[in-house]
């Protein structure tokens, strides 16, 4: 226990700038934080492209502070941008600053804040981050998943225990209305049964080839004529989506890749019965929406960063090099991508046959 639970915490800052999935991983912990300090104003330091995601936090976020990572990486704009961020962080005097990110850069921003009470993991991703923390929290070894680690951090601060059930995300009306327009434009009706397909990811090693997705889509639609497939993703995933559609050549496959904001993408996932995806940020959105995820994992560990909950299906090859944490395959074999599509289809068939019991 850090001794912070009995202190007055009227102003709290969350340091969790990225990535998309990581923002959602912090929601249950922030919800518990709000329960402990219901009258506190909570601000959130986040990359601007993920601001929509923060709008879905189950508790009200008073203010978002931009972390313009791209501008900070450029020599010409670094100095002016750094001092702008520093100014934004120091506009308020915070009673408590919590760094969920655990990187050296998030530690730097934590140290820039006007607060004597800063908290982070005793063993963060980058050890230098601890230099910024007044309170370093040890997390129990049994807390493996990022969601559980974040919750354990807040439990230690507050003395409260998180509920076992995590609430699904409420709708944000403006994004709900916007996605309805986009879906209607693409001949997707409210009554259509949709399988969400997400073929993109930030790492090359996480991306199964478009041919794999196209083959699976074809087999799935042949067996389930009452379904359509909605391909979802960022603008960088357009080439992959177009290739899937070209190979599969089926009018029941529709792509809205690159046509949605983060908020609209969240509502698009809500429209889907379930999600079939690479290991990418949107699987954590789906999990937060209580949508069953069928996820392809290679270089990463699903126990640590997989979709949260016990109702998902993980497909991962059994190889000596699996969970290598390499962005590209060192031997250029990508053997982890060699999965039996027929087994995946069988799993999907069984799920549909037995009922979509986790949909809310």
C-alpha cells in the first residue's frame, strides 16, 4: 500500500498515450480509480489519434492532453512541440499522476508534471521510467495480462478490489450515427449478420497474408450464406483489404478500411457478431465490447496482450521460435503463419452452431 488512499486527490492525471489496445487495457483500472475518488477530475495524456478511444472510458474524463509523438520525432518541430507539451502538462497541479505506460518517455512526461505524488510499476517495460515515480508498485506474479497488471496497480493505490465482471462499453451517439451512414452507404443493413475481419497490424510478423484471409473468407461464406464479412482497419491496411476482396471475389465482403475514425471503427465492431483478426488494437476494442474474438497470434504472447476474457479463441502455432517478439521474422520464414484454415473454420462453425452467448 502506498498510503495514497486516504489522501485528497481532486486532480488526477493518467499517463497512457498509446497504443490503441493499451488505452482500452487501462479502462477497468481507471474505473476502479474513479470508484475510490468519485469527486476527482481525471485528465488523460494520450496521442491525438486515440482521443476517440478515451471518449469510451466508462468514467468521465475531464480533459485530454495531446501527446504529438510524430512532431516530437522530427528535428525541426521537436523543441517547440516539447515545450508546448510541457506547458499543457503543467497547466494543472495534480494531486496524483499515474504512469500506466512504463516507458522512459512516459516517465519523462510524468516527471514534467506539477505533482509530488507520482505512481508507476516497480518493474516497468523500461527500468529508467522508475526514476520519475515517487511510489513504485510491485505487481503480483500471477498478474500476467496487461489489464490485470493495471488493475493491480490501482488496487494497491486505493485498497479497493476490482469487480470480476468488466462492463461493456456504452455507445457514443455521434459515432453511432456516423457509422450508420457509412454502413448504409456500403449496403450493410442493421439486420445483416456480420463477421468482422481485421487483416492489419503494426508489425509485419503479426500480419497473416491477404491470401490467407481471402481463403478463409471464401470458405466461411460458402458455409454461412446468411453472413456478410466487414473488413475493418486503418488507411495503411487498404492494400491488404483490396487484395482480399480481389482474390475472394464475393459481393458479401465489404471493406470500410481507412474510411472510419477510431470512434466509428468502435461502433462498426459493435455491429459485428464476432471478430476474426490479426493481433492488433481492434481486438481489444472487441473484447471491451464483449464480442468474441478469433485471433491469430505469432510473435507475441496472448496471455499478456491477448483479448481480455475467457470467451475468445486464440490460434497460435507450436514452434520453438513462437512468441519471439520480433517485428519481422529473423529467418524470413514466417512459419508461425502456417495455420490449418479448415480447423479455424471448424471452430467458427461450432461457435455459430452453439450460439453467440457472449454478445451483448
